């Protein structure tokens, strides 16, 4: 069947197939690199959150020992997290399961306010998703813009 096809067409087909394979392989490699970066970012975020949680446990321990009152221990923990940063610009905030903002380091006007209606540019209700994830999985990730 290929005996009737010129060498020029055969070489062109071979080149086209090779180009398609290279494009597909490149696309797969780009996707794998993206996934590796996302996975690395998730690990880093988890580790930073675990560090912040250890500060909260420390403050809770001071309360349990009777060294501080609950209000003093909570104020100390919030003060520590308010100044904590990771990755340069990343920060911690505290919200409850209502969701109500307990402490936000850059927007103190949100402290004590209901934040369930706050959405990202795509319409994702951020704090509702955070609370839902914690209720369902006890921990996890919420992607948003």
C-alpha cells in the first residue's frame, strides 16, 4: 500500500507524526512539572500550618498549666500568629467554624465579623469552603484565586 506513496509524502508523514509525539510529550512533561510544583506547595503550606498549630498548642498548654488565663493565652497566640510570615508574603489568620474572623493580620476590621459571604473573583465562598473542608476532612486544601 505504501509503495504507491512518494518518499516525500512518507518523510512528511514521519516528520508530522514525530512532531505530534514531541508536542504530546512536551505537554505531558509540563503537566507533570506543574503537578510536582503544586504538590510541593501543598507540603510547604501543611508544614507551615503545623508550625503555627504548635504555637497554638503551646499557648493552650500555658492555660492548662494555669500560667495564663484562657483570654491571656488566646491573646498571646493571636499576637504570635499576627506577626508570623512564611514564603515572604504569606500569612496566617484565624477564623472559627461559623465562619467568623477571629484574627486577620492585615485587615483587623474583619476581626469579629461574619466572613461567610466573602468570595474570590470566581465566586468561590472562601471561608465557607475552609469550614466545610475542616468539617468533612479535619484538614485539607481549598484552591481559590
